[in-house]
C-alpha cells in the first residue's frame, strides 16, 4: 500500500470519534520507541507521585489488522464484538476503518451510537436478550438480531417485530476453543425447522444464519463444519417456503494475524466457495473481537513489593488476575508474558539488555493467593519502583476486571500512540 493511502488512514484515525482531541504520540514500529513512550509517561506521572498501571493503545496496529483482514477475507464484513474491549478510541478507529459492530446489551449499543455510528451498522448479536434492551433497540433502529429459542421469538414479536433475524445455530465442532460457547447458545439441528416455522407463524423475517465457534478456537475446521451446517439451514428455509436467506454470520473466534489466522481464513474461503458460491447476493459477515483488540494494547504495571528467597525473586505489581490479567483465570490458552522496564534501578538500560536473569514469581496486588501472574519467569534483578510491561493485552482484559480488594480496573488509563504501518 502506498504512503498516501496510509497518510489518509492516519488522518481518518486521528480524527475518529474517541480519538479526536486526545493526545496521540507518533511511534515508529520498533519496540524501543514504545518503551520510550512508556518511560516518558512513567516519569511524568512520577513527578506527581502517581504510579498507577496504564495501557498504551497503538492505533497503527489496527490499520494493519484491518488491512490483513481485508486481504484474507475480502468478502466478509467485520462487526467488531464490543464486549471484547469497549475502549472508545478502539471503537472509533474501527468505525472509520469500516468495521461494523456486534453489541449484546443496551449499554454497548449506546456506546457505539454515541460515536456517531449509524444503527444499521450494528447487530444485536445476543440470542437471549433482556426485554428492555429489545425495546431500546427498536426505539433507536437497531434492526438485526439473533435468536435460538421460541421464547426469544415471542419477545421479539412483541417488542420489535420489524427486526430482521438470524437463527443462531450450534456449531457442530467447537474446534478446541478455549472458551466454547456451544453449551450455552445455538439451536440444535432438530430444533432448526420448528424454530423457522415458529418465526414464519409470527410473521418474523429470518434473513440468515449465525454461529460462533467459540473464542480462541484451536482448529480451522470448526469454521468449515459450521459453514456447511449453515447451508443446510438455508436449504431448510427454502424447503419450508420461506423467503431465500441472504446473510451468513460466521461469528468470532479469530486469532490475531498469524499462521493460524491464515489457515483459518483459507478454510473459510474454501467453505464459502463450496457451499454458497451458487447463492448470488448473499452477504457474509463476522464478529471478530480478539482479532482486532488483542495486539494493539500494552499494559505497564508498577512493582510495589519484592521478596528475595535465596535464588528466587518475588515481585508484587499493581494489576493482577482480578484486573486486566483476569485472562489468566478466564482465558487459560492466552500466554501472558512480560518484560522489565527498570526505570528506577537501571536508568541507562531500562530494558535490562544483557543483564543476568533470575527465576521470578510475579504476583498481582490483591491478598488472594490465586492472584499470581507468572511463576518461574526469567527476569533481571528488579527493584521496588521498577515496572513490568505486558504486550498483547487488549482482548478480554480490562473489560472483565473488577475492583476486588479496592484495586479498581475501571480507572486504568489508556494512552494513545500511532505507529506508521509502513515503518
Ligand atoms: C464474544 C463473541 C464474539 C467475539 O468472539 P472473539 O473470540 O473475541 O472473536 C463474537 N460473537 C458473539 C456472539 C460473541 O458472544
């Protein structure tokens, strides 16, 4: 892509809702520059004796992620799953990059609408919605949702009968997902026809099929199997004399750009070609959360406690498993890693390049013993007042944090940066 293309995107993002008016630090795509920015934030905060954890969101990473998505799945329109990380700068940037949104509650719809995004760019992708949220969706004009039960159809008929529907089916193979969802949502094969008939009887418009193979899926073949299953539902609708279905929603579960992503997207392209190539005018959409949210966020935490036991080093830092790092409990497949930023003890070489390392344990701040972030992690000798930096911390992190023990995840600040995708 040319540089004028990237200048244009940068301009769009710097003026995006949630970004405009905020300070955005330009970076080259080189780790040291991110480290420099983190150090300058730390030094500035320390002047006021502030040592709170913070995030840096690199908006340039979003541009690369979107480029990569468009290259791999040009026929699949993304609806970013807001629950994964609702940071306004992330939502606003994705909006100007052309993403639509998957919301599951009134508050999520409100946060997307407040960015000036049109309601027809939102899918209310919760198969079992709170009644008052359905009424709200009807009022603001969010006219696409999912269902997998008769009771849900009844609520929609009552409160939002003009809403277009996607029948959510249970994906046949959970693909070894880290957080499979098939046990909670999705119509079983034998439930599909009765549900379609019930929708028809209620004069509701079922325009397509949706599934979600689960977050952090292990195997590409899960998408292939689910796309094949979706085709049988399109056929069932035709058999029942319903209008031709025209939307296929392949859900979320995508890993950030990697070999796994390439493999998954190849499988998806092949499955769409195999099962839907004869369907003209079909719209394919997806609901990626982790894919867009994970890579751009870096978390910095302050070391406020230390204990030395012979060769072992133990550190306490001020965010943990009841905060951003809840992914250790909730998302066991995610590999947490951290590197040192010895702003206090090693000014000349804060990343501690070449320094000897010790087996170290990193604890979170609460009094709970479960609040342990890393064990047997090799780190240089650090001191109270130094920092630890965690990369790839955007997916299901701060969004799920609590204020347990008085350590409030909700107040963690996010600083914005923009690395030029070309450098
Ligand atoms: C959580 C969720 C997503 C996003 O899943 P990722 O694994 O983060 O991509 C998409 N769709 C639905 C319905 C979800 O519940």
